[in-house]
C-alpha cells in the first residue's frame, strides 16, 4: 500500500524534481516507510511506501531486468506467487519477492493483457523508456484511487487529488456541474470530481499517453446477466463459501501484522471468522461504538469476539471527536466526505495502527447481493404498475406525508419512470429540495453517467435488479471504496476487501433476484452462508448501516453544531451557490427540532469546509483536531 504520483511532459522538457517532491510530500501519510523517484527525460515518478510485502527489497520506482520499463504501484496482487511461478518458467529473472516486480514481468509478457491476470487491488503507472509510452491502470472495482489532469503540455497523475494540486499550473476551481449532484447523492459519480479539470480513472480502465495523444479504454466491466441461473440454494451457498474462503486466504498475504474490522454485522463477521480460522495467528478485531444506544453495535461485535476468540478492541466515537476531526478528514478525502462514518473509520484505523498495518473489511456484499433496505423500493414499485392509477397516486401522496426520510423520498419519484426510480433511489436528499435551495446560475447536474448505467426498459424484476445492482456497483460502491481508502490511509493502514475479489462479483451477477432479495430479507445467499458459523442474534439483527447520529449531533452547539454558524456567515463559501433565505430556513427548522435536515446540513457543511480548505485556502484543516 502506497502513494504514487507523476508527470509526463508532451513536449521535450525534463521534469523538475522539486515539483514531484512537493507532490510526494502531500501524500506522505500513504507511505511513511520509504520513498523514491524516477526522472527520465519528459517523465517524473514519485513514490511513498507503506511496507507490507518484501519489506527490505520492495523499493520503488522499480525496473525490469534491462530497465526498459519502470513502475510505481499502489496496492496488492494477491495471486502474485502463482503468476511468479509461471513467469520464472518462461525465463523471467527476479531480484525481489514483491508483487510489484511480478506486474512488470507480466506486462513484458502480455502488455495490456497483463491486467486480466491480476487478482488484487491496484493503481499503477508504467513508463516504457523505448516506446516513450506512459501506461496507467486501476483495478476492476476501484478499490484503489487514481486521479489525473491533463492539458496540451502535460499529464499529471496521483493517488490523491491534493498531490495534483501541488503541481504548478493545476487550478483550484469548483466543478459547478457536480454541485447539485453532490448535494443530492453525497458524492460525484463517474469520471468527474468536485474539481474542474481533475478526473478519476474509472474502475477497470487503463490510460495510455504516447506522443501528444491520450486514450482511455476499459479492460473489464461488471458483467450484465444474460439469463437467470437456477441452482439449489445449498449449492449456491457452497459456491459462495468456497469463493469467500479463498479470497480471505489470499488476502491474508502480508509480512506485517494483520487485523479485521468487526462491526457485528453478517459481512464483517464472516470475514473475521474465516481469517481467524485460516490464519496461523491470533486475530485482532476492531469495532466502532457510540454513546447513543440506537447507533451502537459493540454488543454484537463482542459476540464475534467470543465466537472466534479474537483479541478485540473498541473505539467509542463521541460528538466531540467527530466535530474535532471533521475538517482534517475532509482534507484527507480531497473532496467533501460522502459518508458521515468516514470520521469513525479514521479513528478506528488510528487505533488499529497501534498493533496492525493491514485491516480486512466487510465492504461489498450490500451492493453485490442487495443488502440495503432501499433495495425494497424498486422491489415494491415493480408491483405498483399493476395497481389502478388513482390508487398509485394516493400511495404517492400518502408517502409524501410520512416522517420517515426513506419512505418520504418515494413521493418524489415518478411512478412511470423506472430509470428515474433506479437513479434517484440512492439519493440522500430530495432532488426537489436541492433545486429549491440552489441559485439559478448553478447548473442542473446532468447525471449522464448514472443514467448510462441503467441499460434500458427492463421487463421483469430480475432485469430491473440487474440494472440496479450494476448501477450501485458502478456508483455508490466506488464512493464507499474511496472513503475506505482515504480514511484508512490517513492513519497509514491498508484496508482490504475480500468480498470484492472480482471472481465473487462475477459470480454474484449470475444469480437471480430470489437468491439476493426476498421480502423481508436482504442478502439471502449471504445469510444462508452465515447460518453455518454465526448465531441467529447476528443474522436476524436489524441493519445499522454504520450510521452516525447526525440529527442530534447537529443540535449540540458545543460540538458538531458549532460548525453550523459557518454557513450563516455573510461571506461563507456556500452562499455563492445557494439561496440565503432557504439556507437559513433549513438551519432554523433543524436546530429548533421542527424538521430533520441532518443529511442536507451534512452535505452543506462538507461543501463549506471543503471550499475553505481547498479552493479559498483560508482554513487550516488540522487546527480543530484534538
């Protein structure tokens, strides 16, 4: 796990070492153990290392035997030993035991086709000194981030946006077309970021820059299911167990201490259980708790500790902790935070860093196997067209009156547009509220990428959910993975996601809806697997979703609520984009308890702090930390 950065000049001009060194300094938290640079004519590479595998010889940038290829690489290739054996037979010579060198030799052998052979998480750059070609690539699911910016003179890339901002000529400007999208969804989907002119290489993509041309291509995509696979439930459960066990076994690869997050939910509990069983060490597990009983999961995490005899650690996050670390976490995230639990993940990672360097996590199955309660919305709406029109509109009206945010959200959806329903189902704020809040000169977000992920006009519920899970894996999951990478790396921890072995994702795409969602149960096949090793109290517990008590915390003027006056200041950044009267109405309704606007206030406050930190550069993000 590392941080990488670099630049390619399209004109014949050498790269200044001081420019790359500034980029490296911005991401030192990603790699406190080692650093390295390469300067070869128009190319400069920078590297910060967090040592995980081959601690003594894994220095980067790394070259092949004749130094015709150079690589900087962030991530892990879990099947590198198997690939190494094949490459040795073919005559490749190794100088290290690292997976980085295996990527180089595999690229020598297969070129771009090497990416199809890798099982892992990665963002990498390879410089071909003979062809004068720069090759960038990102793993299939987007576990590791990679950003870039280009113009007629150069291409710059880095693991984090803050490194790009250190390079001369990279401007700090808000991407206005993304503004409403962030306020509605809490993140920007697709290639665009909150910075105009700075882009994210997408999962399963590679980029080739040669001469003055730049081309981005896809080497892997989430499969679309052509037909529903029919198989006995026990057979499917057996298959999932084999795949998940093998993935956990592969991801135990490390030459440093390793632990596991354990929230007490099904997903992380299965990972922790397999890791405790397969590993030949006493597993450290970590969970987050809150003082508010309705949000605290520690009792379930302790059950996991008792079942698998782990060494368990808890991090209790208070409103004060959250308020104190919020701005620093926005700085680490580069963009406004997508999820409030980002702060909690950092604090947990910081605790874990005292004993381990790698943490297994349970991310992925909610998007793969329909684990969120919101998945019932298209499920139920699949039956709505059969109802009389008057009854449909009566249901829609009644939903708009209920206090529950998730149910009320349904009232804003068109009952005749499946695409709108699927795209807006993961919205955290009513799009109508966002449009009422924003000033007219803030353009409507086109949401082209989101709508492009929805194939067409599905006829059956299986087809609807093929679209919906594809959309979720391409959008929401990528945002969740960005959060996990940035928050763990802020504490110099490597987070690993066994459920996102691409073989499990591909397998999940063969299943029918009944194997994933069966009212009122989510993640049907995962629950069946969990029954083999977990108690019913964990399997049947309500889904917490790692929620944070935003509504009540915003009403505490000494902690998180102390940040709200920033929005009301005469020269606040957010007032460039929103109607002041509507903003004050939202704040007043929430603080007086007239209405709950915690989700919207979270987005607004994040945008305000982000703008002050990155655009205006008037706010020290670390000044408010403990």
